[in-house]
């Protein structure tokens, strides 16, 4: 994930945020997520299929599953969202110019 965070132009990553899961009283639980947007599905696929950083992530996950089998407590999954290119509108109120997708797409101040 460091590669995606540090090389947005190479990966096509527009935005990447790490999220910590908390329980009902707000205490952190050992579960985190990365939430990211890419310029398009092709850019994301190119990174995931070819780049050494994703190959390392995938290889580590497979090695863990082979080592622990059914006792493995690490669960990995992906949710991928592709937003249609036409007619998308995002509203940012009182935000820095590099917030979210603003640095990738022209914004209009209202």
C-alpha cells in the first residue's frame, strides 16, 4: 500500500485512505482497511497484475494461507468501485485543495 500512497502518477491512484475499525464503544479492533480511488479500472488492474509491490502482497497472503490453513485468522477481501466518467459530481466544503479527488480533477468554487 506504500507504493500506491507514494506513487499516484505511476499507479493511477487518485485517493487512498487507511481506516481503523472500532467496536461499539469506539475502541480500536485489530482490523484496518484501505479505501482508494483509481483513475480507471485498467490502471488498478495494471498495478495489481504487474507491479512488484502487489506481487509481494499476494505472495505473502498465499504463504500465510498455506502455513495456517483453516486456522488462519487473517481474512482479506477487496471491494472495487468504478465510477462512470460522465456526470459525476463531488462536493467538498471548506476543504484543502488536495482533498479527495480535487487534485486530479478540476474543481469549481461555488
